[in-house]
C-alpha cells in the first residue's frame, strides 16, 4: 500500500490487486487483459509458495513483464530467492525510493547496477547493489493506497467477526483501521528480522493523525490497530499520542515494550481509549532474554502485567521457545512464570528462524544450505537450533504444545445461565475467571468463535459449548489433562489421542455421566457442586481446542 501510493504520487500508472480478496483465477484474468511492464509483489518468507505461484502465472500470462519481489522474503536471503523463485529483480529493504529508481531504470533501459537497494542475477552471477538510504522524514510520504487495495471491501468482509468485543463496544458498527505511526524498532532482537535496518523512525503526531482523520472521514473507522513494533520509544511520545487520540473517541490497541510499564502511562492510555496491549515477552529466563537481546527482565514483565491489570487493559502476550541457549532449566523458568498468570492470555510457540535473523544463520550453519528449499516450504516444522539433545528438544516441543491447550483451562468462564437462540448460537451469562464478575446477556455464535472479553477487567474468557449438554464436562477436561500430563510429555501421540477422544465424549451423554460418577467414586478430587450442575441455570464453562 505504501509503495503503491508513493509510485502513484510520482505519476506512475499503477494497477493494484489485493489477492486476499480473490481466488487465483482473478490474477490470471487481470494479467491476460492487460500488458504490464512490471509486475511487483512481496511478503514475508512464510508466503514462499503463493509468491511462487504468482511468478509462474505471470510468466505464462504476461511473459514480457519484468517481475519484481520486495519485502522480507526478498531482503532476508536475496541470493536464495533469486535462485529459487527466479524473478527479474529484488527490491531490498525500504522499498519506496528503490522501486521508483528501478522502475525508471527499466523504462529508460538504464544500467541497473546504478540503482541502489536491488539484487538480480547477471549471467548466473548474484549482484547486490549498495543499500538505499533510509527515509528519515516519514512525513514526506503519502498516505497508504487504501483505495487501490480495496480497503472498504476488506473491512466489510474480513474484519467483521468481532463478537468477542461485544462487551466493550457496539460491534455492529465496528470499522477497524490498521495503521503505522513508525517504522522499525529500537531493539535488534535475534529472533526478529529488521527489514529496514533497525533504525527506529516515527511520523509526527500531526502527520499521523491527519491519516486517522482521513480514515474516519472516508471509511468511518471506530477502532484502530497500531501495527508498529512498539507504540513509542519514550514516555513523552506516548503522552502526546494519548492527548491527540482522546478527542476522537476511538478504541485502539497497540504493541508496547515493558520498559514503558509505569502506572501513569497506562492510566493515560486507558483514558484515551486503549483497550488492548500486546507484549512480546518471549521468555522468562534471564539467560534466554539476554541471548535474544531483548533488553528486559522478568521483573519488568511482572510490573507490566500488574500495571495493565490495574488499568483494566486487556493483555495479549507471546512466549517463544527454542533460543540457542535454551535448556530444560530455562524452559521451566518460563513456564513457572506463565503458571503465575493462568487467567491471562499467553500464547506459546516454537521459534522459527526467519530469513535474515541470527537464528537463520545458525540454522544454515547447522543444517546446510541444501535444506533451505524444504525449510521455506515447511517453515512450521520444529527446528532445533539449541544445544538440547534430540530427546530434550522433543520434550520441549510436546510441552509447548500441551501447555498451550492446558493454559486455556484457567481462562474458562463459568456459565451461569444460557438460552439457545439457534443452532450453535446462545445467549449467555458468564462469570469471568480472572475478576470473578458476571458478564450478562452475551450473544455467542460458536461458528464465529468461543471467546469473550470481560467487560470488567477486559481479560479473555473462553467458553466450552459442551457445557450446554453436560454440566461437569469442564471438570472432566481438567481431570483428564492433569491425569495424562506426565504421559503426554513423554509421548505426543497420547496427547493427540486425547483430543481425538474428547469430541466423542462431548457428544455422548451417557459416557460423560459415567466418567463423572467414576471420578467421584474414586475420590479423584472433582468436587461436584451441591446444586444440579447439569441444569442450564448453573454450569461451569471451559473450552479446549
């Protein structure tokens, strides 16, 4: 969107096609009906396969066009991408100026060697020109090309499922704007690829809110998602931002570093309409955090969580496992931290060595470049770049997989009352597991999701549809998870078998009641309430899946 706007501002005839909106046939039709000099696309390396398909389709339908790839997939490992995808040119790093210069050179048939920020093959030799200087003044850039990429269609069709926010806003009128107020980040974490070189730059408050005013006038946005790696690098900027956005009465969410975790900042953000903060904690082990070059500590993480809860801001957080210095001890340190905040949404996943990162270079040295094609096509596979043995690494993979689901058990709401409206649609009264307060009259369509934001503390509540049939199924879940936990961590297939069996249990009332009776007779510790929990008026809620 940014490069399209920049090129249009320079006078180019640019045709935009947002392939998120269409099937593959749309690209074929557009390419056959038009004769393009340049066909450009770009993404992160995880989109290797669709970009390859775009290139192949372009070669067939518009063979005379020069194919250009930009973005993270081009900049991370340009020589590999040129060899594998065979585009004509790559645009490296920040793309506006480089793309403009490359287009001019192609049009005028000038020497591409003189164009900065590009890579290409010449007679089988890899050529990479010197970097294009970064744009220091971001205010000089035009606003992104929202119209060209059919932003109205995107908001209407892809950001409409917001039922989890019904407790804090009118979701029928929600219009989400996705924006950036800065580029890059103040840190250079080893797991993160800095496509623009790691030089943090911000737009002026005036320029940024000029774009926000445009989005309000043009698209009627009510909610902002700031995609920036961090909201700001200092407190002054955060306060200026809050002061500017407060009169607009917008809901908004952002990423924030825990080093900014002061009560006055959170109070200002909450007062200005912020409802959600995403933290990239990544680890709770001091050794791993140091290896990652995060520049934070577990104490700062705790401070950020407490300050967020105090201000009643929703918390989303992520942890990643598999840093080169990861050990069984560091893994346990992180999970010990996670267990202290069981009702807060914390995502756990394995590290993926993104192209261009320190991890990627470690991967290439350990496994060799001959494995790169398979890595790009199967990047979600667990990859061991640690010093853990094969058995220890396998244990870590299973533990992360298991704990992700087990953590949901502590974010499950207790269903106080329910009324069926239609198939898989209910009206519910739910007790929040975090603040223990009631959320009443919540309309939940299980076709669209099974979570809700508490209107009191704003933390995430998960809901189990099985409770509408079998009052104590949540307790059965908890028992099964606790009972098989040790087995699961030694045999991942037991874990998978468990999730194969659970749906059968959900749909067989007799089996459910038999399991409950068996557990009670064996005194395994599931305390059935005095009232009849199988009645729809009082049911505990949970969901795992």
